C-alpha cells in the first residue's frame, strides 16, 4: 500500500511547480552558494529534489549536482526541464532511507521538506539523516529545512496553511496536532496534472531544535546551526522563533 506522500507526488510534476512555496529558489540557492564559498568544485547531492528546482538552478551556476527522488512524475519533470535548458544533471530514483552513496559528496541538501520529515515513523526520518550523512565526505556539510515544532505550540497550522494558500494550490483541512508525537494529521486536497482530485490523509513530523541538534550530534556532526527558514530568503541573521513555520539547519561534519 502506497503512503500518502507517494500518492501525492505520483502525477503532479507540473502542478508542483505552480505551488507558492516553489518561488524562492533563487534566494535559497544564493544562500547555499555562500555556505560553500562559491566553490564550483563542490559535489552536491539534492535529496528529495522534486522537479529539480534547486538542482537545476545550481547546475546553471556551474555546480556538479545529483538529484534523487522517490517520485517518477517529479523526476520526469526535472529531467524535461533540465534538457530544455541544455543542462546535464543526473536525476535518479532512490528511496532516501536506502541510498547507495558513501563518502561521495561535499554537500547534501534537503530543501522544502525534501523527504525529511515526511516519513511515517521517527526511525524512518532518522534513516534519511543517516543516509545523507553517509553520502557526505569526512568534512562535508548538510543543509536542510524541516517543520518547526515550536510553531504549532502557539499557532494553528490550519489557519497558517489557509492564509498562505492560493487558488489552484493544494489545500489542507481538519488539522490535528498531536502533542505526544509532534505530528500534524490533516486532509490534503490537490488536483493532479490530469485534473483528477486527490483527497489524502496525511501526517508530518514537526521537530523542535533540541531534537534536531541531538540527532545530528549522534551522527557525528561537529557544528550545528539552526535558523528561521524564510522562503527565498535564507539567512544566518534570522533567529528561529515560535513565529517561524520552518527551520533551516546547517551542519558540518
């Protein structure tokens, strides 16, 4: 039986690119470039690359990047976009919980909940972090965003999603945040690329900063910095607060 995140991305490569949260690519790639010192010899792995928006933009800027995702629809869209722009990027289908890479990349990115933290158990989410870490070289860097567990303690997730939704985009309703597991359960409605309406029972894991720090320390990271993740405007100057829906994590091995 397929999980909700598999069904959600099964046939929505084109639709995905129209979502409001995909418009911050340029600024997010600016931050990534700055974090690696504009070193174009850096080899990058984009986990949960989706339709390739970060992979393609970084490749256009001269970086060697590999994108992996679980969705054929998203990968086909990424390959098509790259081909039309004359870019040669390896887009491979892999489960982030079972990656074949070992000590190969200087940088691993997982932006906009790329795989993590969509999995159905904490153990599976941890496997994604572990596999991303294994793919890194000894002095590698990990940059990812994840849902901020401090936000739902003070705000309604449903109201936030409603306020940030646009006509034609996915909608979320009947949200229920479980304080014991820090998971938000909701009904997601979206229209796929063929105009079919999907109604899915979804749940995502929200993390507090101390959890992320502990997980990454357990994986051997020496430096862990956590900031607010503002779409299209990642910055080390943005301190994470209860007002931020997402957090930005930068960790060095």
